[in-house]
C-alpha cells in the first residue's frame, strides 16, 4: 500500500468541517446545539480508498451528506481538486461526486424503470439525446455486470444485489471522480456482499475512482480501504494506513472497535471491549475527551482537557496517551 | 466483466408492476362495481339530452304526480312525474349532471389547493410546514355546512357559488394526507440520490415524489367527490344550493318531502340514486386503496 504515494493536490479535502444542528428537546425545551460533525480534517488522494468507521450516530452519514452537497457545513470548507465547493454549483459538484447508498430497496424509485433510473443523471444534466443516453445505459449495465434486458424492468423485480448494481450504475454513468459509499453492502446477503465489494474494487482500478467508504463492518474496510479514519462523536480520533491501523491501532476506541469483531470461533463468546452499552448523548457530550467515560485507560486528566490531534507515523491520533506534551501532566 | 455467468443475474423474472396491477384490479369486486356505476352515471350525465325521454323543465298540470311504472304508472313517464308534472326520469338524468359536475369540479379545485399545500409542507418542512399546519387547523375549526350556508345566504345560491364554496372548503383532507405521504417519501434514499445528482426541486417533486404518493391522492379524490355530492344535496335540500327549476337530486328530495306520506317514491327515488352513487364512489376509493397499497403487494 505504501507504493501508492500521495499525489500533490488531494482530490478531496475537508478543512475544519463542522455541522451543528439545533435540536429542541420536548415541546417547551430550549434549542440546544448538536455537534454532529466537529472540526473534521480529512484528505483523499487520487484513487485512494478512505474507510470511515465508527458506531451508529457518530456522524458518518452527516459527513457523507455534506460531501454530497445535501447539507451545508456550519463551518469549515470542502475542497474538490483544491477548489472550494459552494452551494451554488451543485450541478458541477454532482458530476464529480456521486453516492452509493446503503439500502438498495430505498435508493431506487419503485415507479421508474431501470433505464429511467440509470439515465436520470444524464437527463438532469442534459447530456446527449435519447439514443445516446440509451446507449450509455447499455454500456454501464455491462460494466456493472447486468444484462441489457433489465432496462425495461422495475426495481421490484430485482434482488438486492441486482438493485445495488443498478445504484452503482447510476452513480458511475456521469464518470465521477469520487464515489461516497455509505455502507453499500450492509443491507445485502453475505454472499452478495463480496460480489458487490469485488465489483467496487474492479471499478476503482478501471476508472481510477476515489472512494470514501463509510462502514461499520471492519472486515469490509480492511478488504477495500487504503487508509482508515475512525470517527467518534463527530470527531476523527485516529487516522492511519489500513495495515498500520489493523495491526497496531493506537487510540483506545480503535482498539475496542477491533476487539469487538466477532470471530467465527464458537465458544469464545462475545468479546469484551470494556465499552459498555451507553453511547453518550451528543447534545451533552462528556467534558474533556469525549471518549473518557468509556475508555479503559482514562485518567482524571482526560475528563478535564480535550486531546489534540498528534501526528503519529503516517497518520493522526487524538489521545492524551500519545501526546508527549500532556504526558507529564498525567503522571 | 463480472459475473455475467451468474444464474441469478440471468433470471430477471416476474410480472411487471403494470401486469400485477391489472390482476389486482380485476380481482377486486368492490372496485369493479364502483367503477362500473360511476362510469355508467358519467355516460348518462354526458348523454343526458339524448337519453332523457322528456324535457326536464316541461310542466304539465294535467299530468301531475303520476306514479312510476312499478306502482301502476305508464311507460310514458317510467318514474312518474313530480308536483308540476315534470318527467321524473328526465329530471333524475339531468340531476346526475349537477351531482357529478359538483363532485368533480369541487374535488379538482380542493385537490389542487390541498395537494400543493400538503406536498410543500411535507417536502420543505420547517416554516412552510408550520404555516400549512396552521392553515389546516384553522380550516378544520370551521364547520363546512355552516360556512357554506353563510356564503350562499350572502351571495345567493347558484351552481357556480356552490362549486366554488365546496372547492375552497374541502381541501383539508388533501393537505393532511399529502403532507403525511410526502414526509414518508422524502426520507427515501432515491430522493437523496436525485438531490445528489443535482436534480431541481420541481423535478424531484414531480418525478420522484408525486408518482409515489399519487395512489393516496386518488383515494382522497374519490372520498371528497362523494363528500361534495352529499353536501350539495344537503345544501339544495335546505334551499341554499342549486336553485329551482334546475334539476338536482337534493332539490328533488326537498320538493318531494311535502308529499312524502302520500307519494313516498318522490323522495325515495332520488334518495336511492344518491345513495348508490355515493356508495359506488366510496367503494371505488376503497378498492383503489386496496389495489395500490404497498402492504397488499406480493
């Protein structure tokens, strides 16, 4: 993986991106800020695959929405090829970034034929006439491994794996550079999952695509990603090369996530991660390091002061354990 | 490239949604009955001048209150004549025009208003939703019959006024149902996909959201049609709807009520026809809901 050197300009860069929702609790409650995404910095080089992992509710999907231009960040900026994207050039953005969603049963309009679904991007952007659009649909169906005769069928006539291939075809027909995969296999059978993952891998090699691969399935991320970012409560707590993260993860949360993977060995029982079941309320995040109430290595210092990102190896880790400056306070 | 040999991918089988729909429609007796009755009455209303045996306005004092043929009358007036000697069958046939026209146009006007409000509230949410919800509550706080009575009393009863009043009052159910359906559909990922593609808001509303909520709309249209027809009959019965001598079923009941003890068919015949039409429209709406409801799909 190290052979894949970082190109000069990242295809996609997030600088201090935050998204704050204002949430009302109860009928009369005052509005409180909910920091869904909190000061996230990420860079993606060309044809890299960045795996984004984290628990449900940690802000992964909000981040995906910001990247797709469906939500505007409260602060910070998103750069594509070094150019900041604004809300005004949604069409331009759409040609470069396309999504693949989690649930292929919900991501295809049940009232439209497969040809209509796949050709929608071409029609919205006014590319080509009807004949050339049909031809493009035919070609992309071949690329994703579906026979051309599915063009006149409807989503309800297809299986989950076939539907996800249609969703991939729709995302790729505009030849985007970046594809945001929001848990693209979690709604599929295990046997179909590997087919879709292999397809995504082949397409990346063929078209030089860059993926942001959001998942809570660590095995899938290890299989596909070149870099991995671990997200907790809206923040990236660790980022590293895939190999480095899986072999020697540093942040206690990353270690707990890796430990939580069930092994096929019977008799080993459910792994103990020391995480407990309580996920903190994002409206009232814990003070200091947001992870300290669940952290096995936490000290009193962790509750008092938030950690800062520390460069470590090729990546980043945000934990007092690895910050030389705070180490002395902890002792 | 990948897996074209996979047998799963070769087998794209099963009937199309259109075929499934046709099968469900013809398997639903209530829907077929409702559709048939409404279609027959619509044809009768359209062809009224051709079908009606007499002029519905022609009075004849020598032929007053002739009984219908099944009560010993003649085939000259199959359903008898009213207190002014007008042919009852002809008035009934022309009355279908009034009922269906009021039902249809009032449902159309309120449908356009209510759907626009409901879809906008459901899709945009926030302040738009707050305003629409407030308007719906205001409207629900007004009793329809009372408001209609007041307006008709001020402006005078005529077909146009009745249609306009009902059209401007019956949009509440459209707004409520369309708002709820839109809320449900806009959370689906295909809407997010269309947004990410860069599709414009009108395009998303018309081509992604509308096709998925139109079945609910059809059901509400039928319910409100029946509602409007009944309200017109009630207003006409009270003398505040369609004015004589225009033939209207509600008016016919009203005119016959003085003779009800001696000639009950004067009330029963228009009453029965009204009952059958409203029943048929409701059966049609019920059937359409059954046929298009997602939980009914296999």
